[in-house]
C-alpha cells in the first residue's frame, strides 16, 4: 500500500513511476543564434528612432511635392495669361498639338 502511494505521488509530481527509474528529461532547448550582421535586435528605442526617421523623410518629401505643385500651378497661370482669349474659350485648344504663344 505504501509503495502504491509513492508511485501515485511520483506520477502526480511528474517523476518516474517505478522507484529507481530516472524521470523523463525534457527536450533540449534550441540554440540561440546571434542576429545576422547588419540586423540588430528589435528594441523600443530602435523602433521609435525608425518611425521618427521615416516620419521626417515623409514630411520632407511632402514639402518638396507641395513646392513642385505650387510651381506647376504658377506655370499654368502664366501660360493661361499668355494664351489668346479665343484659345481659352476653346477647350479643344489644349488638346491640339499646336499651342498659340505670342511672340516675346
């Protein structure tokens, strides 16, 4: 009776069921491989730095795009002022190959 209790208690504790037998060993943990060269581990400061860098790059690109857009609108306005009024009224004038510009 005492031996049976010892076997049950050992089974509950995850030990071997037969006295004198070694308990099963857990599988070995996989080896941790270091990160590849040039690729650091992710960290909160690293992620925040990346997001801030990308945001600054995005804002600079947006600023350049807005400046280019404003420049193209000024060019459109200048060309619109140079074209004869009859061309401005005729919508097909802008689709034709011939552009009417006054001699300067």
